C-alpha cells in the first residue's frame, strides 16, 4: 500500500501534504517554512513565513514587510497533520534543519549546513530521521577544510603583511554569515577593521539580536582612507576593485570561499589571495552528518549531486538526486549560499 | 622544497607581472645552483624522467584517500589536474619536510631502478611528509606540466636581474635541447661558449594581430607583405652536416619531417631558416588543409605511405643565421635578400621553397590581396617592417598579422558540459546544432569566447533547463542561439553533420535571435562548397 510521502518535491519546492506547507519554496505559496535568510532559501512573496527567532531579523531586513512568525530551536509545533521542529544547522546564525514527522515517519530538510563549530553560529545538531534531504555543494573528496584557526592565522598573516607594506587589505565575502564569521576571526591588534555598507547593515541587524562582533568602522563615501592606515576592509566580492575600493590607494585583495580549494578557480577569482573557508560541509562533514542521522533514504540537492548520490548508493544508502532551481545565482556570488 | 613552494605560491597567486618577476629574481639570486637550474627547467617544460606511471599514481591515491577509483577519476575530471587532485584527496597534512627541490628530484630519479613495492612505499612516504603546495609540487615533478604563467620572457627578465646579463643573450642560452641531467647552472648561464649545442634554435619572433586596418602603420613603402600560412611555424637549422627542425612551441620535431633531410644538399651548413611547415602536393598551387598536416604532426615516425600522401615543404620567410653567423640584427630587407639568393637555385622538388612576398603599391591595394587569402589557402597577411631586426618573443611594432575575418554561423546550443580547472564550477563546453528541416543536427563544440559573467548566466540557465543527463553532459532545452566564429571548414565523414570546423569559438550570444532563425545544414554545406 503506497501512502503519500511526508515530503514531496514539486515545481514550487519541497512540499508537505499533511501540513500543507512548503520548505524554502522558490515560488510564492501560502505557507513557507524557511531554513535560513540567504536569498536562495528565503524568497519574497510568501503568504506567511515561519523561521527561527534568530533567522527572522535578517529576513525582515532583506524582504521588508512580511507576515512572519518566529520559533525557538527545538520547540515542537503541530501544523495540520505534521509535527514540525527546527534544529541548528551551523550554517549561519539562525540557520535550521527542519524536522517533519507524520505518523511516526521522520524527515529532515537540512537546508545548508556545516559541522565545524565556528564559535559564532549555533553549532550543528544531528537529528535522527528516516529520510534526510542534504545539500552537496562540496560533495567531492577534493574538498576537505583545514581547521578554522589555521585559516584565521593565514588571513591575519596576510593582513599584517599588507599593513607592513603600506597597503590596504580587501577581503571579499558574502554579506550574511561568511562576512561576520571572518570578522570574528580577525585579530584587531593588527589594525582597524573597515566594512562596506552592504555588510555593515547586516552587522547592525545581527548586533541588535545580541551577537558579538569586533568593532568595525563603516567605510562610507566620506571616510578618508588616510585616517585608517593598516586597515583591512571586508566587503562583498562585487566591490573588490570597484571605484569605491580604488580610492584606498595601494591595496591587495583576497577572496574567501570553499571554491578557493581549487587552484583553477582561485586563479580566476581570487585577486591576490584566495582563502579556503566555507559555511558548507566538506566531504567528510557531509558523510558524518548523513551517518549521524541514521537515515536510509537520502535526497541530494545543490552541487555535485550525481557523483555524491552514486557514492551513497554504493555504500548502502538509498540516495537520489533532487533537481534544484536555485543554484545559478549562488555560484554568482562565489559560493553557494 | 619549502623555498621552491614559496616561490611557486607567490607566482601562482599573483596576477601582477612585477611581483612574479621580483619573486623569481630573488630566488635566482640566492637558491643553490642545482635548485635554480631545475627551476628554470621545470618552468620551461622540462622534467625528470617519469619514474611512476600516472595509472599507478591514481590507484595509490584512491587507496590512500579511501575512495573508489571512479570517484577519484570523476574528481580529476572536475579539478582538471592530476597532481592537484591527488594533493587534495589525501588527508590534509601540515608540511614538516626540509629537503630541497633537487634532493626530491634525485630521489625520484633513483626510483627507475627499484621494484614497484619500493616505488610505492617512497611515494606514499612523500605524500605523508609533504602537505599543501609541496605535496602538489611533488606530484608535478612526476606528472610534469608546471603551467604557472611564467613565460620565457618573464623568466629571462628575472634571470637578467639576478645575474646582470643581457636578456637577449639569456633568451638564446635557454633555447634548445638542454636538460639539467647533462648540464650545470654554470655551463648553461655563465660559461663563455654558448653555442656548444649545434641544435640550439633562436627564440622565435612573434607578431601581434592588427586590430584595425594597416593605415596606422604609415608609409606602405616601409613595409613588406607575405601570406600568413595556416601551417606550423618552424625553424630549420643546418649545422655541422646535420639538420634540426624546431616548432614554435620549442619542440624538436626533426624525426617527424624526414623529407627535410634533403635540405642539407641544397644549403650550406651554418644556415638557420624561419618558415612555415606545410603539406604541399607536387604540382598544386596551394597548400593542403591544416587537417593533412595534423596527420603528420601526430606521428613520431612517419610511414612511407603517409610521406607520399602528405609531403611537407618548408616555406622559408626569414634567414637568421648565414655562413655560421647570427644575422638577426640586420634589417629584414637585407636578410630577405640573402634568403632569396640562397634559395635561387632550389630544384622544383626540393622540400624547401621561398615563401613569396606580395608586392603592393598602397594599403588599399594590399586589402585586395588580403581578400583573396582564402583562395591561396592562407589565413591572411603578414606585414613586416623592411628595416626591422629579428627580435625575440612577442614585441609590438615591427611585425603584424592581418588576418581574414573569421567565418560565422548562428547555431543552437543543445548540450552543455562543465569546465575543468579554472572553470570547474561553470558550464563552459557546449555543443551546437543547425536546423535540418525540423531536426537539430550537431556540428561543432565550442568552449571559449564568452565572458565569465556570461558563463555564470548560462550556467544558471543550464541547471534549470536540463532535459537529460549522460554522465557529465547535459542535454538542454534548445533555446539559445550563439554566433559561432571559425577559421576554416572541411568535409568530415566522422561527424554527423559531415563537416569539421577549424578553431570554432563563441563570438556572440545572440539573445536577440529567435531559435527558428538559426542557420541550417544547407547554409553550412554552402560554406563548405565555397571555402572547404
Ligand atoms: Zn545558505
Ligand atoms: Zn543555499
């Protein structure tokens, strides 16, 4: 007897028939449960939104007036015939895996996630389930992240070298999550930390909700670069090399992303330096996460889906590829977000 | 290897020429003789004799990484570099090794003599001892191919800075057949007699493309014109009773062109010619297509039948050495006059001919000749200033290529494949089709010509419009029309469309053009009739 699956994959995104809601839908629907505030997960035009309390402020900041409700991590909620709860995904502050249970069958839609504790985001919490929906942005064995303190040491060393040579260091990173994580890794002893406006707005939202970030100076059009010798400027990748950046005079630019692990991409995208750091799980992170769920059925979206799915199937899981509609612009910003 | 890895990182990560040259010059000033000799060798495509096959390397790496071989191969396809793939799949590792570049090379050379289990043990131990860039470089020592964006020009500039010697002399010393196994830093760079090697070629002088017409070059009387052939640029060296043929890519190709041995009978020793290698059938007015030549380049030894079917003739356009004397500093007009004199008495069946000059009175006159280039099986014209010396490398000013505009056709994208290396996260390799009735017939692939922004845009589109997947290839909804530019067209029974294109690339993304207005197979056949 075939019964309706707890979650199905539709034109609009992941759908739960028992609760009549969608998870991270990419077209306007009545009821949307959102894993986190990145543009490829939280889109405008939904009738109502449900996300963690920690994810909501950034979503409101990005999407403007929305009908939204917050939920605490671990708090249970009944929606129609489904039991729903949100659990930390470790991706960016407030990001969640969404657990959906109907009649004893448990599914988890994990959104984007990483296993390493960045000292900043609520750490990833494994959730037991029967069916697990995973990303595979870096689902190849060539992606293996070094410990965060090693990357922090590289970045700070580069910044100090720039400062000693009388150059401004420009570090490009996506505005929500990655940028704040990098800020928290910087050593303020080296010099002043400046930020681009697009990023400072997000900083303000996160500081308001109680996150601790180092002191930053908003690099407005009026700011005189000469007043901030030895500075590092954290900005969106698109601002690297722009007119705004050029008025800082002699400078080096770097880009921080998991893609920087590949020499070819690094040479194409990195400016002077590329630092390998990502808010997504690496190869061993993905495998550990999947093992820890105890799930037998794995649905793979985002990234190297074909290769990763084949590997899972050869190693005892029942895995399948779920086509996704929203990878394009993720690559645009240098990393899936 | 630490010092070498630091140099490599600086060069590899910087896009600025002055940073690269400064790093190299520093290295050449203070590295050991053995290390700097090997560094020049590695950056100019020389490498230690291969002691381990790449098949074994892949197997051992997959085993060490605890992944199936197919997964290693799929990863390699995406990374695009074997040495890098191996370095990445192995468990991350801080490097704690202090042995020098030359030390590692010497150890690798010793591997040829030992049995496979010892070879494997050595490689695994090296992988465990080396981390990051050093592990990658160790693999590169085995696989070869250090592509780091260091041209011969930058290397000689850095060497000049480190040694105080003139760049031109260094450029010449670095040419030719040397290998660190049988020379030293002193012999190669510093010793008085640099002409010891009879096969040593001169650095090629390379022309820039002329963007607009030639009017900006001034008085046409100061210029000489020749056909720009669609063959292989080659340097023929006659010294000490022997002959040597070098390609522009600095590859010694003597054995591939045995017919050129007869040039020894026609010209005296101490002669070096610059010219074009072309397949040219006896009695024909024009050279055969590049395809015919391709069959020859592919063979290290040439069967008799092929030698008869596709005979190669060198068309000489410049004389660099005459009677044992380097005459590159003389004006082109003088060198050319000597060349014509030297070639005056060649028999009709000699494997050597003078590449003709094209007389012209005005630039307009020359434009008429250029328009006829396709009939002569040429790609366009070469313009050379009459008083120019023969320089080394690509220099602006005295030599220009004035190529024909490419042929173009509007085609529909039907398959997409992701790129590798530089473009591993983008779809960049596309298959294009033309209409045949209501069917789309694939006829060419192309993977260059778009901007990174356009590649990102089309990548997003491909992901949303995949109809089917065959391994790495995705069949996509026929929707986008691209203008494909190419240099030539030939019949090809191997292709479904019956044609093969030369140098196809995407010239423009025709977002303005509806699908139905792409060209047809009939259009393609008409081009084949006209230009094939
Ligand atoms: Zn995200
Ligand atoms: Zn995402």
